[in-house]
C-alpha cells in the first residue's frame, strides 16, 4: 500500500517542473490527483504518461470564481479531499525601482493571491468531507523570501514571503480542525522555466550553481520528495517552512566558502 493510498489530492502548476514531479509521486503512492494548470495540452499529456489516477483540469488559479467552481466540482465528485499542493509561481526580476503597478499586481495575483484563492475555496470543503481526519495543505514559497535576501528579486521576495506568513496564519487558525498547513522553500531548481529564462548560458548556469553550498541546483523530483514527506509523514508538524536549498542559506555571506584544498588540510 502506498503512503497516499485512497487519498485525493489537488495540485496546481502541474504541467511542468515541481508540480509535475509532485503529481507523479502522489500517484505512485496511491493518490488520485487533480492536476491543474493553464497549459491544457501539457496536463493532458501528463495523464497519458501517468494514467487514469490523474484528472487534468485547465484552471487559472488567479480567477477566484473559477477556483470556487472547481472546488465545488471536486467536492461533488469525491468522498474526501485530503491534500492540496499549491505550486504556482512567477519570478519577476529587478529592484523596487523596476517595479511598476502592473508588475506589482501581477506578482501578487500569481504568487500570493492564487494560494489564497485555493485555500479559501478548499479548506471548508476538505473539512466537510473529512471533519475528523487528517487534512494537509502544502504551499510553495521560496528561500528567496523572508528567509534569505537575494539581489534583484524584490517582487518575488515580497510575494513569497507573504506565502510564508499566509501559511503560518492558516496553520494557526485551522489546527484544531485537523489541518496541517506547511510550506516548502526551495532554492534554485532545474525546471524548464529556469533553463529557458535564466540559465540561458553556461556562465549563468554556473553562477546559479555556485550559490548553493552543494555546488548544484535541485531537481524537481527532490522538491517533490519533500512535499510527499510533508503530506504523508510529517503528522506532527504545522505552520513550518521547510527549507530545501542545497545549503544556500547557510553559505550566503561567505560562510562555508573555503576551497576544497583549504578544507582538506584539516581532514
């Protein structure tokens, strides 16, 4: 029996990257998964690859009415709703001086309000379906947030820091109803969008890799494995941010940056 056998999960940003990897792991562990994304062709392909346990849903999570209608559909179709994984993210670049009103509103809508929309729509329905049981929500923040400052990510840090605060507030308010609500804070991840939009040259890729003390970026599967752990194993944890950054936070500011040769003198 898998760790999510007979569970029903909902995952956003399921077409690629972390969301796609998480859907695959949830299914491998026995869950039925509503895989949501605006990229209809990609989530249909995901169903073909993974099987009938994936239910593809074309959904704009910034549209509150569409989210409510979708949540009502899941409530009607399923006996229980056990797991919600909010994975949508947008990475605007620049400092406050490059931030105009349109960019501000777009970043808030995608990175923060999408999580608000999904949680507001699904929490009452998750509770109604399983009032006495365990209910889990995992939100996706970032180590670049209230955890760690990084250059030229003003809007990203603001909105992902808000996801951490949102998570803690929800966890506090709903713990007595049987909810565990946590967030993951990844460092740099080797996703399609990262390769196509940021690591566009070998030099840029090497610069990103060098930020992590481990000297590489994460795979989507590594982040998905942590999400699965939170969903299936972390039964006494709520309101926490789980940092998974290859040592970036601990090595920032020069800590842990000695060369291999220097380190080996002391071994």
